[in-house]
C-alpha cells in the first residue's frame, strides 16, 4: 500500500499499525514485526512528529514549511523504495529481519540485564547453525549482516532455524558483527547464547556406556591454544573418537573461538573436564584400559618403550594422551604411560622444527589407531 502525496504523516503511522495487525493475524498465529525495509531502509529516521503552530507567527511558518518539506521528501523515498522492496528475498521478509536504524545500533549499546558471564557471542555459519539445532545452548538473538550477504543460502538456513526456535533475528552492519566477534571471521552471522562448559562424570551417563568395539579416549593435558583445541576436536569427531577429555587447570575454556576452529564440532561433541587427570588414569588402568602417551621422535625415555605409530595395534580399551604445546606431557602423566607412540619424520630435520603441531600430530595418531581398530573388527 502506498501513500499519496497529500497524505499526512499521521496517516502513514496508521497504515504501519494496520500492517502490523494484519501480519499478526496471518502466518500460523506467530507474532511478526513489520520491517522498515517494506517501506525504505532510511525512512524511519526521516519521520518526525508534526509541530503544532504556535502563537509566534514566524516560528510557526518555518515549522510548517519544514514539515511539508519532510513530508514531500518522505513521499519521494516511498516511491523510490518500490524497487528496493522487490530486491528483498521472500525468505528474509518472512523472517522479518529487523532493520530499523535504532535496532542496528542496539546490539552494541544496550545494557543487558543478563550477567555477562551467562552469555557469549558464537560466530560463523556452522557454529551458529549447530548451536541452534543441538539445543545445548540457550539462544537469545541472531545477528545477520545487512546487505546481499544475508541472501546466501547458508545464511538463510541459519535464519530459518532461528525462526523455528523462536529466536529473534536482527539485521546489523558488518562493523557491528566485527565488534561482536572481536574482529574474527564471522561469515555474516553472530549468535548471542549461553556458554558451553566442560562435562563431568556426575552430569552425564556416558561413563557407563557399553562399547561394541574397544573404545578410544583422547586425553589432553593443558592445551592452551583455542585454535589447536578446535582443530583437535574436529579431527577427533571425524575419525570416531569415543570421548575427548581435558585437564581443567591451565587449559583454554570452551570458547566461541574453539567452536569456530572446530567448524562447530564443539556444539555437537561434548568435552569432559577433570580436576585430576592422574586419578582418572589410575582408575581406568584398574579397569583394564591401556594408557598410551605421545612423544617426539627424538625423545629420550628409557623406562617406557617408544613405538612408531604405524607399528602399534590397538587391541583393548585405550587412553591416548597428548601433551601441551611445546613441552609435551608432564612427568606425572608420563610415569603412568604403559607405551609411548611417536610419529617418525620423513627426512632429516633441522633444529627447531623437530616436532609437529599438536593438532596435526593428534590427527595423524588418531587416524593410525582408528585404522587398526577397524582392521581388528
């Protein structure tokens, strides 16, 4: 519906209210908002209250003249906005992305009543989509980059999932998303949601799972780089590791950076945290599990045999230990290992590059072990 040039601003507001009521009665009883893009992205900033004529004639004439000029400008923008409205995809219009200028600024300026520790910003297509579908987080708001990027199929899929979950969708600028994600690659979407934390034996029943094949747990000691942790989780999930566990002290938290580095795997695969890894390892040994550590090719360990990963065969439940970046496993955990695995280099190495990145090493070792498990089956 378009407003004629003789229409009054009050009539425009009446039309908007009518559209809002009609939208609410429509689509399955869901509550919809009328997006300002149905008129024009900038028009809401030009709508001003009508100034009543005062006693001072000169001031009243100037106010009335400005009101008429604003009304004429608004009418021209309404007419020009026909083409703009048609360019907005039907999917995004159905989702009612809120693009009022005031809403564009609100995500960064609003003072949330929630504790800052109870919410965080998940960013990236896969992390946001999996956070919405897996239900391990409480999702609050989805922020989508304004412009053509919001028309991509991957972005629309995230928006549709948010709509199904009843999560508000807001269209914001790239600058806003950059601030939310700390300048990291957000791919045009950010999700405000509750944080994820490490799982414990007390909060999960997986500890009593009966495995059909010898299980493999990956144990991480003090992995501090979130990019490494995310890459390890992605490899572990892909290769079929039964559980990933980590020391709680001196380890990086399960942050949105980890989720993005894992391509969203952190939203699917729970990571267990232990206050005392030594105690857990001793318990598993009494239950018949084999504790296998990892070392560099040049490591000097006399008490425990060192085996190349390609020569090792997994025959019983196993705990594979990976140590911290640079230093490897601590002496306390090494003392509990029954076997040590290493990855042999393919050439003579220069000093300073004798080892692999911990996430790369984890991928190689896990692939080798899972291959032997499948062969034994």
